C-alpha cells in the first residue's frame, strides 16, 4: 500500500525536485537570482501561461487535447483592444464578453468532438486556425489598449512588503489554480472528468454524463485560454493577433511535467502549477544569462516534456509488472 | 454507380467547382503560355506551389495517417533541412551534398519520431509535437535565429528551374508520388502499412513487423518534409528558420483528409492526397485572388477541413443515407 502511494505521487515529487534543483543551480550560477523580485517577475511573466495550462490540464485529464488555446488567447487580446478602444465598451464588460466567447468556442469544439466522433486534435487544430484567422480579421496589427480601467488595475494588487506588489494578473493566476484544484478534486464535475479520462466506456456504463462532461471540459479550457488573453492584455496593454504562438505546447508541457498522464485519468492541477514554474524558471535563466540563444528555450521545453513522458512510461511499466 | 463510391470523386468535384468559380471570377485564369522554353500561367503556379509543399508533405503524411498516426513535426523539419542546405552551400559545398545533408538530417529526425512512437510507445501526437517544438528550436539554433540567404544557381534551379517546360518541383514531386505509389502497390509494403493502421495487434500476430513499418513511415515523412524545406529555401534563395514550414502541418493533414484517407488509419489513397493538395493550393490561390489577406486565409481552410471531417463522420453517415454504408465483410 505504501509503495503504491509512493509511486503514484512520484511524478509530482520528481517535478518538485526538478524545480528546486533548477532554482538552486540558477541561484549558485547567477548573482541575485534567488530574490523575491525574480520570483515575483516569474509569476507576472508566466501568469497567462499558468491559467491556460490549468484549462489544458482538465482537457488532458478527460483524455483529450486542445491545440486551439494559443489562438483563442490571441483572439481575446485583439477582441479586447478592438471593443474597448474602437467601440468604447467598458473594460469589465468586454472582459466578461471575451471569456464568454472563449467558453462558447470551447464548448462548440467539445460538442463537435463528442457528437461527430472526430479526433480532438483535428477539431482543435482547425479551431486553432479558425481563432487565429479571426484574430487577424479583427485586427491585422498589434493594437494598443488605452483605458483608465487598465491603468487603474495596473497599479492595484496585493502588497507584499519591500515595495513588492502582487499585481492582478498573477493574483488571478493563483485564484484560478486554487479554483482548479477545488473543481478537479472536490466536485462531481471533477470526478466525472477523471472517470471519463480513465475509461470512457465504463464512465458511460456507470451512467455518468459523458457528453456534458466533455463539452464542459473544453468549455473550461476555452474560458481559461480567454482569461489568459485578458491577463496578457493587463500585462502588456495591447492586443496582438500573433500572440500565443506555440502556447499550446507550453501548456501541454506544463501539465505533463506536472505529472498529468497524456492518456487521461491521472494528474494534478497543482502539478501543472509546478510545471509552469519550471518552464518559467528555465525562461528566467535564459533571460538572466543573456548569452544563451533563446532557441534553447524551445529545445529545453521539448526535451523536458519528453523526459517526463518517459518517466511516466517507466512508472506505468513498473506498476503493471 | 461504382464511380460515386470512389474516394477520389469528392475532392475532384470540389476542385472542379473551385476551378469553374475561378474561370468566371478571374478572367485569364486558365491562360497558359510558352515562354523561354517553359510553361507559364496560373494553373502552372498551382501545380508548382502545390507540389513544393502540400503535395510533398501529404505524401509522407498519407502513409503516417494510414498507420493510424499523425506527424505534426513536418513544418519544423522543413525549417531544419532548409537551414542545413542553405548553410552547406554557403560553406562552399556543392548542391548535391547540401541537399543530401538537409535530407539526411530530416530523415534522421523523422526516424527519431518513429523510434519514440514504435519503440518507446509514445502517442504519435505527442512525440511529433515534441519534435515540432524541438525541431523549430534546432533550426533557430543552427542559424542563430537569422535568415540565411545564399547564392547558388544549382540549388535555386531545384525550385525555379524547368525540365521539359515543366517546373522542376512538379516533375520531382509527381515523380516521387508515382514511384512511391508503384512501390507500395506492387510490393506488400502498402498492405503492411494498411494492416498496421487497421489493427496493429492482429498484424503483429500475423507476422508483420509493425514496429518497422511505423519507423519507416515516420522516416519517409521526415524525408518528404526535408525535401519540401530544401525547395522552399531554394525558391527564395534564403532559409528563414522561423517562417519555413510554419503551420504547414495542417495543410498536409488537409490534403490527406480531403483526399479520402481516413484519419483512423487502415486505408490510404496517394492519388487522393495529390488531388487534395491541388485542391488546397487552388483554394489558397482563390482566396488571394479574392483579396483575402494571407493571415485570414486559414479561416476558410479550417471550415473546409471541418466540413470534410463531418462528411466522413460515422454519425452523419449513419443518419444520411445507406448509400455510404460499408459493405459487410
């Protein structure tokens, strides 16, 4: 019993260990790396990815995949820029509308996947092109967002002392992670998601609402992607149709590094949180160093993703035999 | 009505519809002229550009999808091979060696995909997604994220030259398609691929080396992507590591699916994929002709690919018509 428990949490512990090791190595290698400001900046910089990755975790837990998240995020940013700047909507209304669009788009994808039995990767790949193209329809160029609400929100946050401020973006990120943990591990919907990912046929035979769960999961993911877009506009005060290219892989990588198994049914939202921090730390190290080619970021995240999948394989093989 | 059952019919019908629309909407669409010993015209362009990327990628992708997999890394592998070929000619290597190096590395990356999938047992989507990101990173790393311009007549000829009046890529790619199709259908290789995609376990028990089959198709897909990347670089005499092959994996999947190869594997049609690639290229060109911005062009493409998939969907087929019911075995 003890051993089973240990092997179950092993991926999560490995993730934590990698994070600590990365931080320790960076702290030893670079001066001033181990400071609250660096950590805070990491949170600020990766908040949008963190939120998107939570949504992705739900989709992967249900046994699916969503490749459209980066494009949905990009669409959200230009949508916000357009309706706030061009049409004069009030910012909070625009944000709610944007998240609503994200949820709706996600649910539509989930419905197509479920009802027509088309592979999730194909539907969401098409969704990615659809959303990216629509972003370019809204605005072919990057647009600045000028809004008193944005300026005001930029100055607000949770003071942490020493002049450090946890701004709204990273705060939203932490809230989403907490909410995700509650939903995944403490609600009926969460249990259905795990059941669906574990074995769809048995979930259906048990009388669980398979269709509604799947539609809901993609809705959550679309909503998270849109919320990621909102956070990104808060950080950069602009909308850009090219933003979030390749984000889907980062989000998948974060989930997998955090111990979520790609075939579904097993994983933790908290693990994804750690995964995002690992990816963020690698990026921070590359930024800190300056002499390393930024291309290493892609290779490192690809390699790390591969390493963790192999680790999962190894664990799965051991627990079977 | 055997003709209607052929998977080739629908992509051909769609292609004809598009061509008729173009003939009406843009006069001179079918104008082809002979100048300086080669053919010029919009239709020739469709063949040329269609061959260079979608058709070539679709060749490899068809076989990958037939085994029940998918290869998302083709765009990144294009970037790697284009960059390698460009850097080789800049270093003074002859064209054949440069192209060989690009193709070799591309095939190797494809084989890495194959090993991860066939030997390690990763899901194809994930293994090739990793390669998609790491491959793009490799291309950036090799070139220092800079565009690599080059001046090499014989490499440029590969994309812009002509053989017997036809553009070199058209001859090259159609030739490759015919040879591939001939080899697959005249030997048992095609059957092995379809068997692997249909039921891997049963095929393995029947004595087919399914691991070897999968390894080979991903290697071949890498090779095709590599050739496509070299041609893309040769076309503009420069390799752009960030742009070459970007989002082209969807084009390849589009061509394959539109051509009647089922995503579930077990069946393939190379001829269908060739027609699918021409359909895609014609659609792209039609959108440009109708002044749709290039960045917006993916929207209608995505709609078409979804529509095609819906038509293939068992649910829809069950509802609308017994015509498409499979013959009981």
